[in-house]
C-alpha cells in the first residue's frame, strides 16, 4: 500500500504542476489565482504520448475524445446490467455465462 499511495501522490503532484496556476507569488499568496487552471491546459492532457498516437488536428482529437467518452458510458451501462442480472436471479455473472 505504501508504494501505491506514494506513486499516486507523485502522479497527482505532477498533474497539479502542469494544470493548475501556482497561487504563490514573489509578494506572497494570491487568492485570485487559487483553484484556477492554466489557460493553455486541457483537462487530461499531461503531454504523455510516447507512441505519438494523439492527433494533431483539433477536430480529430475532439472526435477521438468523444468516442472514448461514449465507450466509457457504454461500459458503465454494461456493468450496471451485469449487476442488475445478478440481483434479479441471484447467480454470479460468470455462472450465467456458463463458466
């Protein structure tokens, strides 16, 4: 657990440095810039693309993000259907599939 917690903390600290405006200034703390995203930051874009799969065309990137979002929604509906089926007939889902 210690490794998992530490690695999650390091990843989140990195994400915060990339996406959020630093409220600390040379004259102290600026409450106006607290909890503000950077203007050039898009949520989820951490600049990690070692295989170069991210499209350079903004329209193509938006279409790809929309496809990913819709696939995630479909997966959540499927998971809810599995839970509903287990609730209705009382059998684990793998037994319903014959395993």
